[in-house]
C-alpha cells in the first residue's frame, strides 16, 4: 500500500485566514508564562514519540533515508523540544536587565529602566528537505519560536509533505491538550513559489525561519525586504565547509585523515549542510599520499539514493559543471555504477590558481563530492582563505607545530566561519548552548545568530525597555520580587535575588 499522499497548495484566501488566526493567537500566547510555553513544548515532544511507528515508514518512503537515521533524527527533534523548553523556562535567553532609579543623581535624576526580550509575532517556518524532522515541521525553528512566545506557521516541504502532515497532527494534539489559543500553530502546503511569497509578504508575518539552498533563502530574504515593513529572515543556506590540511599534520597522518574524510564526505550521501566540500593542502609528498588514500576510500563507497529526484538532478548537473571546468581533474569516483536517483561519491582536484580565478569552483555541489585545492605554499593557502566566502564551518587539521609556524592561517580562517574545528570533521552538530550553527553570508543571512541550540530562541524576540513602571505593571520577570526566579542583571550584578 502506498503511504504517501498528494496535498493541495493553499490558496491566497486560506493564507490570509491562517495569518489572521495566528495574530489573534499571538495576542494571547505572548501572555502565557514561561512555564506554560515550556509545558506546551514538552507535550509536543510526548506526542511526537507517540507517532513514531506511524511516521517513520512514511518518512522512509518519501525521503529514501534509512529507518535508523530517521529514528535517530526524530529522537533529536524530541530532545530539542525538551532542551529548548528547559531553556525557555529558565529565562536566561530573555537577557533581563534592571537599572534601578537614582533620584538623587546630579544634575539629572536617573530613571528606573528595565529591559528584556519580548516575542516578535507570527513566525513562518519553511521545512528543510534533508532533515524531515529536526529542521522541519517540529524542528529547531518551530521550537525556538514557541519558546520565544511566537505562533508558528509551517510551510511543509513538498518532498516530504505526508511526513510533515503527520507531525503537524501531533503538534495540533498538543495544542488541544495544553489548551493553547487557536491559531498558535498552522500547517500549509505549497509546492509553488507563490504560497511561500504570500506567507512572507503577509503584513502579520513578523519573521521567517528557513533551511535550504542559497537561491531559496536569498529569494525569501529579498522578498521580505520588499515589504512595506521589512522583517528578519533567518536563512541557513548551505556551505562548502573548507578543510585546511597543514603540512606537519599531513606528514604524520595522511592515511588516517583520509579515512576520516572519506566517511565525512559521503555520510548521508553527502546531503548535510556541513559536508566538507573543499579540502585545501600544500603540494608535496604528504598531500599526494593523502589524495591517493582518500581516492582509494572514495572508490570503495557505493552510490546511494538521494532525498528526491530534484536533489539528484541538481547533484549530477552541478557535479558535471564543476568537473568540466578548466584545470579540474577527477581523482576518484565510486567504482559501482550509479543510477539516476543516486549520488556517486566523487573526488576532484584543482590548483589554487584555478580555484582563485573560477567562481564556479566556490559553489556547493550538494551531495557526496569534494574538491581538493593544491597550494604551492602557505602564502597561497592564505590567499585561498581570503577569497573563500562565508561558511557554516571551517576545519584546521594541524599539529601545535603547524599553528606555531602558520598563525596567520588560523587567524584568517576565523573570519569566514561560524564554527571553527580543530582536527575533526564538520559533519555532526551537537544541540547545546555553545553550538554556533550560522556563519557569514552566504552561509546564513545573519551570522549573529544560531539555528541550533537554545540561543536560537533570541532570533524571534526583540528588546523592549520599560521606564519608570510601577512594579505590578511590569512583566513578572522584571518585577522586584522576581517570582520567576530567572537570572537577571540588576545594576550590573547577575542575580536571582530580590532587589533590596
């Protein structure tokens, strides 16, 4: 029996109704306590666990991802909801600040000033194709928006629309259990660009969360800035995640590093935004040994199905474009024959001069593909860094001696990424407060924020300052008694105590 279904695109009138209900829900939901928000999110987590046996087979059929991977991702999604719920309830993300009045100050009395983050309003979330749970309907953007006090409108990704519909049902069940306002969550379908445009352009939309391609994220960003009232678009748009192989490290461990990166390049058929698509080294015997070892590993890895036909088609076209550029040499391709829907593990190489002079080689080939850039020396490697666009991650494979010999590489690489990795792989993003999943454009539209970890809640809130308010009229998080018990900065002192 076929489990997937065909879903109809929302109409303009339906989008208008959804947004009107969402705004009314915002007026009520923003008054809910932090505990009520957290309890709502925890209830969603419980309901997601209940649908596991129903939704996993559907997701397998729609995405071609293995059952084990999807079960793990659903578990991560549940963890995110609980983790962000805890952070929401503790309230540190509110950045509460209190400067009490000094009436006797000369020449002018100092007013009582209190500031905290307050929710923006309805947030439109665009589901991601490569993470049908963790970056989609009940994923990180949705969890962060709920934690911030914002209603959410999800536009399901058409590549896994049925999966999204089932997850949306679990969220709606939690809405009823927690007696949340009608309109706090909405789920719409839209394979056409028009539905997304209506959602972003609607005057009641106050922010957008997006995970996907550079073309898609940039289109949403440009649309949002054409509005009468521009709104923030927090778009994570992919990355080639450069890896810098330093000479001393490569001299001692070329085969070990090669095996590590063969696994990282082809993990999940290369369909991660943190896939290492660019490897930069300095010409010599060690780099040659590394390329030989990496090529041998790549040849052994069999092709596998990609997420959907559109991604597979784009992989083959961009791979063809990249390999067809002047100065690009194909080092290795999987020895097994790849089918149309599959991604063939591929390794290519080019000189630093070819890379520096060809923008095509800077573009992401989304899939199991990586380009090795051969530099003549450390100075040329630094030029490659300087001409590499913003990234989610950058990795340095180096010994302490490498860092002592080439401190300028470490210093320069920090300017192009949001997460800097030493002697590891970029694939694998831990959900915690210290994680930064965002980087300079074109990796994201706003490198000041992360889309992973509870700090992502701050994306959907804005600061509001209260001046000379009576205590009982203030939000409880700013009141002298501090009934919520959250951490606050009071007259430059971090405290949980009452103001004396």
